[in-house]
């Protein structure tokens, strides 16, 4: 249980995000250009929950909700990611995580980010205000009572807003196996490039029925928790929702799975094939 640390739990909590860069390969894949479009993939009121487990043993639950609100007088989306260990796992490793992002509704551009976590005694309580016009992130570490400003890359996303940005702007029309998409991200005090590789199409079984999915690989940092940089696999519904359905992670010791457990408020019909 001690391997549910910040690198792993944050990824499974958010359903699809990780950090690092892909290995060099002999055949260079195509870097897909993200489409410019208004919001098409999601709407306020959306909510879904993942069950994170080791085999048949429940380890934790993670959820992500989205509401329409105002921030500093501006209409925004407010996304909240929650995660906590349950049952037997909680005796060994207590997790209480909360991530929040306020981002502009039309551009999916982050304006405010919150990370308030307690993972087995490892705690963080950080807020970030983004000044996109000046490309600055103002970071307030409440635990250490410090404030600092950092430069950001163009068109960056935070850890939560990136999930919604990719759902809305990742055009999979004509996509080929090996193609990838990359975006700039800012997390904690750092800028990094997030890359997501397309592995093909696959229909997977879920508690709801069979779901046609896009199979994707976020590239992650290897060594401390993951076996290698290609240890994480993600399945996303191949429909207009682009909803994460399953995540599988091979860890330094064992592996864990996160499966879609419940959902509501999707903007589009969720395409499920009911088993006979």
C-alpha cells in the first residue's frame, strides 16, 4: 500500500495525467495539432467516479466534478477532484486529496488552482493564481507560509484543466497508431511538457457494458514508483464525451487499476453496448 504516493494517486485521481517525456524511437510519430474549438465535450453538472483497486480489493475512490461558477467576476468552470483510500487500505495508507481548478469557459485556460492533500502524512496546501497575460504563476504555499512567482510557458494548463482541455481539443479524426499530442503544463513550481501517445482502438468490458475506447499512453517518470516510462495505460471513450473509462499502472511493486464506477451529467450520450 505504501506505493500509493503522490505520483501514482494524482494520476489515477485525475484519470489521465502524468509527466515526463517519451523515449526516442527510430520512427518519429506525428505530433498532432490541437484543434481550435469552443467547448464541445463537457458541461456543468458533469460528475464521475473511479474505483481504484488491487485485483478484487478496493484501495480507494476518486471523483471529478464540474460546475459553472464565477471567479473574480468572470464566468468560469470549477472542477474538483477528490480522492480517499477506503476499507483495509486505509489502515495502511490514509489518503485525503482535494484538487481544484477554476478555468475560463470558452478557452479552457486556468486562472486559479488548489492542491490540498494528505497522503500518509505527506501534506501539501498550495494555491496558484495564474496571470496569463504576463505568463506568471503566483504560488502560495500555505503550509510553509511562502509566496513565489514563476514564469509559465505559452498556452499552459494546470493539472486539472489539462484534462478538460485535451477532451475538448484533441482531434482524433484520422489519428494513426503512434501519433501523440503534447501540451505545456505547470504543476507545483515547474513547467513541463506533457505527452500522450495513441496506441489504437480497443473495446473494453466495464460494469456498464462494452465501451469502444481510444487506447492512450501518458508518459511518466520512471524509477521511484513506475517500472518504466511506459508503465501507464489509459482508455478513453471513443465518443464526443472523451470520458476516461479505465487506467492501468504497473508499479515498482505490483500494479493497480482504476475503473469507471459511476457517472452523471454527461453532455453527450455515453455509447455503451449492453451485453446479452
